[in-house]
C-alpha cells in the first residue's frame, strides 16, 4: 500500500528565505507526482506535476524534483513571500486503471513579513 | 464555468438524514474524483469516474456512500443515514483523464457537518 509522508508538518520562515519541503513515498512504481497548495477553506490548487520519467519541473519561484528510485520529492520555494503561506501537499498516482492520487498530510508553511 | 464547481459550499444536517453533494467538473474533463478531507487527516480517496468505464469505488467507506455521474458530466455524492463521523470537507476534482498525465483541478469543497 502506497504511503506518502511529508516532513516537516509545519514550517515558519522569514520573508525572503529560500526553503525546501520534503515528500517521501513507499512504492516507487508511480505514474506521476503532483504538488498542490491549499489555502484555508479552499480546495487544492495544482502547482507542479512531474511525470515518472522526469527529474524536475519549474514554475516561477517553484522547483520540484523527483527521485523515483529513492522515493523522494522536494519542493523548493525561492525568495519566499507572505503570500506563499498555505498548506502544501504532495500526492502520487499509480496508473492501474485509475489515476487516483495518494496524498501526504501536508506541510503548513507560514512566511512572516 | 472556468473551474470545478461544488454545491452546497456548506451543509449542516442531523444524524440519520440523507445528503446529496453536487460537483460540476471542468468542461471536457472525462475524469472525476471525490475525496474526503477530515480535520487533521490527509485527503482520502472515495471514488473515481473515467468516461463510460465502471467507476472505481474502492475508497467508499461504507455502503451508505454512493455516487453517480450522469451524462459524463455532473456528479452527485450521496450519503445515506449520516453519522457524526461523516463530518468532513468533501472535495471533487476533475482532469483530462487517463493517459493524459494531466493535473487534477479541485473545487472548493462542501463542508459537511452532521449534528
């Protein structure tokens, strides 16, 4: 059974700092890995999707890496801003007739001005 | 619409009553998912629809839960004889579908409170 773990559960940093969020998964037979952002009372917003054949994806100040063999992914946020404060979730999918995602419990990020 | 729409946004019901939650996916998305998010817990997969294929119901927690998707578009999640442990945020998501390796787009969810 696939399990996804995110460490740390919460992180507080000053504005402008670069930071890394970690995600690990137990079964390396994944189809893709996605990073999401969730603001309080809202649904999830997809940030980055890394296909199993890829090593990383970048979007603006965000960079996500994937090491499938070791079961790890990182989300790097450069020059953090207060608006980045949210819960960040990673999820992996295994294509076996349905691409349902298995989620971690998330990292709650607070960027202090 | 531009995004996934869910209604109602909030629902308070008495224990034992039935509830229906609605999801309008993004136009053209053939895959539709229901997830449940409980306080302090991660997202729990409930059910997945892909085109005309039989749905993957493997995540439904009990036979009180059912879902349908009519015409390949709108989906309804029904919870019969609600219990207090059903209280959670129910999230719907859609994507282009199997084989496209496309990201999931989520609605804002329905917050269900069973009193």
